[in-house]
């Protein structure tokens, strides 16, 4: 498990990328995830949904957004192949881009492209 926190300065959003692609939810990883959810005020229902989408046995991901606080968690689980990992990463990254631009009331493909490129530096 690896957690990468980064900021999107132009919109002042904080994103936590939680990568469980190693497939191990060891004790320390569970504690770290629990602490992150607590710190970000993720309710138990949303936390359960995040975990279910990531650890459902098929490989998956989720994007949990808190627009009022300009922050989100992007998670991925273990994938069956590199191809699947790329599909899931891009899918979740697209949610991140869409959520930020919707919050900013920006409907522009060029802005989406630049934001996608910026986020790609951290979510890979």
C-alpha cells in the first residue's frame, strides 16, 4: 500500500492517491486507511463503499470527493493485468478531473486536458 498526497494549486484541491495494487491490506495499511478516513471525515457508509469498490476481488477503484473542502481520495486495488490497471487508473483520474472542473464551473476540454496531465504526474 502506498499513499501519495498532492495539491492541485490552480484549484487548491488536495488529493490522496491510495494505491493498494500490491494486494496487501496489512495491519499498518488498514490503520493508515482508517486514519485517513477519520481525518477526512469519511463516514462509515462511504468508507465501506470505497473499500468494496477497491477490494471486491475483481480489482477496481473509487474516487471519493468532498467538494466543500476541496479534497478527494482516489483509490485502486490489485489488478489482474497492467492493461486493467491503466483502464482503472484513467477511469478514476477522469472522475477526479470532472469533479474538480464541475466544482470550478469550468466546461472546457483544454482545461480538462491540462488538469488530466497534471494529475497524471501523481496518479500512475
